[in-house]
C-alpha cells in the first residue's frame, strides 16, 4: 500500500525532506503523498521514515485506496530508480 497523510497534518515539514522517493509534496491544505511514488520506503529503509518523524500520532496511515503487496512495492521501487 502507499501511505496517506490525513487531515491531522499540521504542515510541520518533518516528512517532506525524509521521503527517499520524493513522493511527498505540498498539497492545497496539507502535505500529500503521490501513491505512484510511495513504496513505504521499501528499497531504502525498514520502516517508512515519514511515519517515524511525524510528531502527530496516526497522521500518516496506509492508504486503503492503494493496496499493494511487498512484491508490488519492490517492483515500483525498481521502476522509480531504474535498477
């Protein structure tokens, strides 16, 4: 699954520089995550860094609209980084 930033976001700017895939961007009201670029940090880290640095509990969650297996996330990682 890709991740999703909820409306609990306070635009604290902690997650933006942490995303290794540049999937996080400034949305109309809050930060948003491009599901086409989010690999939940697979290929980079053991756990999603945006969730680790976010000071708001349950602000960044699994996106139920973009369910993917670990294999699919690995494939996306390879496509994004052209390995």
